């Protein structure tokens, strides 16, 4: 039985776990209230903090959204920095600065993608306040974007963006362990923006419209039609050249179905290999006794680059943010008297 069937379906075990879910919700709300009234310390910083997070477990596509936001702010004259927990990283000391060629075993996989594609300083630490302070001490950042951390209340934030997946949404609507929610669904009413990640830019979101969340916008997830060779990123190959041909498809992400569907929609015949999210790959995991192409996500490729060969490819993914979101974010920063020239 897959755990996702409980969290995102109508499995009867969810009803049995409901009392634990109620207890979890109560603890979460007490903790949040403790920060609100000052019983627990919340750290304020001299630059605006924008948190991009989610209220569900598992991936919702936050990392490409953070990259797109950072690029947007750079174009507007800001000097953004990015912080993350560095999930899966096993560094002995924190915080850690992250560079495009950092070791994912030390800092995690997603932070390396952030460093490669944002062109911004990136720091990671289990306590995000330490990562933020590191950027302020060592870089000239005047706005900080936190990749995840919606529930990390020790870090004061000026803007909250909650990201939801258009397919899985909020699952069965229950909190852990009976459902996928880290916080009650009502938490969405307190964030500044709700961003729905979709492969269709105009896709409707009736679930949220019916429950009265008015700050909802849709961003478009763009899966490219060209794949890149892991060992030679200047080598591109159109997916159309693999139509009706068998390939190995590897995914160690929270929701691999969308990745596999995109490849199938391009006519590829897949031998699927699914691994846990943030999986620590070994060479034997991606080498097979044939000469078929092997295609994976870029997040997986980060961890496979040292033992990949010319048959290994990854699929680039980007995000197109709604213009209304970027305009309102910039307006919010200005209303809070944060201007790039004065920071």
C-alpha cells in the first residue's frame, strides 16, 4: 500500500488516523500562536524576507518558482539571496554557502539547482536564520527568498507565498498523519499569495475558488521538448528524435507521474525507475545492461553527474510566473518601503 494513497485518496485508514490528525493540528496551532504572542522568539532582519512554501508534505515545485522570483528581482535592481534547509545534506557544520559545483551530499540537491539557475548567492542551514545571517554577513543581499520554510516561524517574514500542485492540491484535506497537510487548510487564508503550479497557464482551480481563497494565481510549469546530456550540457537532443523508441526514465522526486506523462506524451516508450525523493544515487542505479538512453529530472542529474555517461540525459524545467504576481510583489515591497536603491 502506497502512503500517498492515504494522504491523497479516500483510503479508509485515513479515518482511523483522524484522531492523531486532530492532535497534530492542535499542536501546530499552539506552536504558531506561541510565536505570534512572543512566547517563542521570532527573528527580525533588516531586509525583506519572502517565504515560498507549502502546507502539504512532498514537492509542489517551489524550487523553480524561487529561481524565477530571484531572476525577476534581479531585473528590477534588487540583489536577492536565497536560503534553504539543505534537505539531505550531510555537512558537519552549518551554514553552508552553495555554489553551482557544490557536493549535493553536503548541501542537498535543490540548493545546487538554485545556485546554478538563479545566479544569486545561496546559503543553507537547518536553522534558516543562520543561513540568512550568513548571506547578510558575506554578500550584499537586500532581499532574501526562502525556499520552503512556511512553518519555520522563528524567521520573521514580510511576504508568504504558498504553492500548491494543481493535480494533488491538498489531498484529502486532513493534517498529518491522516492526510498530507502540515497545517490546517485555513492557514491558506493568512498567506499573501497562493500560487497554483500547473502545466496549463489558464487552468482553473475550482477547489480553492469554492473555499473562498481570493489571492490565488496560476503559474505555468514548462517542461522542455529538448533534453540535455549530463556530461555535456551543450549537447541537446529533441525528444521528437526518440518518438516510438524505448528509453529508461528515472525519477527520485515527490511526484514523478507528471515527468513520466510528459515523456509519454512525446511518444517515448518508457522503462520507469522510481526512487524516493532526495534519493542518494549510486552508479548501479542508473546503468543498465543495454544501450538505451536514460532520461531523468535535473534534480536527479545533480546527484548522478560524477558517474553518468553520454547516454544519460535530463529534462530541463522552468516556471512562467503570472505578471500580476510579480507586479504585486514589487508593489508590496515598495509599500513596505523597501526599494532596491535604498537597501
